[in-house]
C-alpha cells in the first residue's frame, strides 16, 4: 500500500514540476516533502520522502535534517540520495525515517532546498506536514483471565549442577571432619626438660679434661693457662652471675674482695690469675710447681663455693 501511495506521489510530483509556476525560476525547479501516513501509533515509524524535480545537471542541496528541525519527533535514519528519473526531468529523492514515542500533534516544518542559478543562491521550501500520533485503544471492559504459571522441566544440565553442588558440600564437610578428628586425636607434645648441670659440675669436668691433656708438661704453657682461667671465669659467671669472661684480672680481684672470700683463698687466686697474665701476655715461664698450684687453687675455690643441688634424673 505504501508503495502505491508513493508512486502516486511521484506521478503527481512530476506533473507538479511541469505545471508549477510558483516555484519555478529561469529553470524549472520543484521540491516536495511527503510522508507515508499522517496518522501514527506510538512507537510506529514512517518515512519522509524529500523529492526534487529540475533540469538535468542542476545541483541542488537537500535539507540537512537533524533532531532540532524535528522537535519531539525521533530521527531514526537518513537514507542515501536516489535518482528516480533523468529525462526529460531530473528527479531525485531522499528518505528520512522518523518515529514518535508520545501521543499528540507534531509538525514537520518547511525544509529548505538550495541551488545556484545565474551565480545566485536560490532557496525553495517544502510544505510543512502535520502528523497525528495516538495510542492504541484499550477495551477496559474486558479483563483477561489469569493464566497459570508454566513450570519448565528440569534439564539434565541443571540436575548435574545440583548433584555437583551437593558433592562439593559433602567433600568440604568430610575434609573439615577429618581435620578436626585428627587434631583431637593428637596428643599434646610433652614439654622437653633440658637438663643444665650446676656450674661446679661443668667447671670440674673441664679441669679434669685439662689435666688429662698435660699441656704444661708438653711446654704448652700459654694454652694451659688460657683454658684454666677460662674454666675458672666461666664458673664465676655461671655461679654468681658476674661478667667474669669479659672482666680484667683486677676487676675480678676487686669483686672477690667485695664478696668477702677468705684472705687465704683470695691470695691464692690473685697469684694464679697474675701468673696466668704473665704467661699469656709477657711470655713468662714460671716454675713447674706454679702450674700445678694454679690447678689446685682452681679446684679448691670451686669446692669451697659450689652450690649444692638435689640430684636430677633426666
């Protein structure tokens, strides 16, 4: 039906281009804008047909249609320029698709067509078009019955998904149960009691080991006194908490004096420590009796000051 109406428009437009005098200048030129239908429903689309009838070779600029010209109408698409006829008239056409999304009366304004004639720009306007847009009539007296909810059958993929979800949950629960059971079954590790022997036990063991080495008998006097004084200083540090390993001989003697040890024992320790310093730092070579006396003094001091402790069974 639209095709028939459009063909009638073209026929009338051709006759209009031949007979029209109001829109003709030195050369015959006629313009026209038509629509497929002037009555629309909301959301329907229609085409505006822009047509020009002029002499062959005449260049005419079609209107640049935008949303601004159409107002509340919606511009959907602008088609390509088509040539409908070349002789004896030159007829061209462009289709513009529009739509309306609200009811009411709309006007497509007069659109300008421009061309040059005798060095001057000429403008012709199409006739404005009125569109009537209405809504669909609804019969409010008829109420359709409520249809029951359609239940879709469960697909195989959905069944597999449900089964996989259940298996995953069971697997997680099984893993948690295993971990909790394993932790509950594990016994708490027993505390390891590390036996630290008393200070005098360690010192006496080192002195006994030093005696077996027979260092001063092999003319290794300096090494002998180094190990002897180290065992003695270590005993003082472990027994009394004094920093004996880092202290000088004078500092140790001052500490012994403050602690009120017997003068006899303090004197022996002074002789031993000073003899040791002379051997280690001054390369002194005391008599053989001095070496054994130094060992005896260390034994005497440790036995006199050792702290008695209860027997420990590891």
